[in-house]
C-alpha cells in the first residue's frame, strides 16, 4: 500500500514549501511511516555536521588574501551550530597568492590549470564545496566576514532562502537582512 512520494513533490511545491536535503547516510533515505521512524531520522539529522563553505576566487591577491583568511578564520560560527570550510580557487595567479594560502592551516587551495576568469573560479569553488550553506567571498576585503553571522542567522531563522550582500547599501542593508 505504500506510494512513492517523489511524483507528488512538484504538485505539493505549488502550494507549500518543500524542503529537501542531500542524503549522506542510508538512514536519511528510509521511508518515514511511523512516529518512531520519524524520531529516528530526526535524531540522526540533529547530529549531522552543518558546514558553511566559503568560496574565494583569487587572482593575484597577495596584498589581501592573508588578511582575508585571518578574518574569515576569526569568525566564530559555533553559536549557529556551524563549521567553516574555506576554499580558495587560485585562477593562475602570477604572484605569491598560492603560497600565502598554503600558509593558512585548514584552508583548501584549488588551483585552476588555466585562467578561467572569476566566473570559472566561482564555478570550480562551488563544485568543490561540501557545505549546506555557501558564501562567495571576494578576495579584495570589500566584504566583511563578520557579516556572515547575521546573514546566516537570517537563513537559520527562516527569514529567507537566500541572502545577498551589497557593497552599496552599507549599514542600512545589514539592518534589513
């Protein structure tokens, strides 16, 4: 008597919010038919590691990349229950950008084989990211990593499905996440 719910998802999505998540463990794909099964799956998901992936496209950023990485690493997301995954995508820099990135423990460096521009670096970074949340951080210090917390809090509070930063709105934009 069971039915596969997948064909109904587009129909339900027309009137209700549908929340999906990638399955990591087998338990996350089991059918939930009883309150006991629901409790088992919810308990498993509550223990799941939640990660923010910070993707940084970089091309000849030796002037700023070290300071930026220090600032990102200083942002404490533990109150939100999140860890950070920092991914720098080097777009064939000709300066010391890769060496500076390598000097920062815990930062993943992905070097492109040929220059693909910022768009190519962003795509490569997104492909390498494993986090539930993702931020694209410019390497030139134009955006302040301390803004991650209020942006993520807005998502976690359900005040939006996506948050965009703006270098033009200043403090007004921060107040209206």
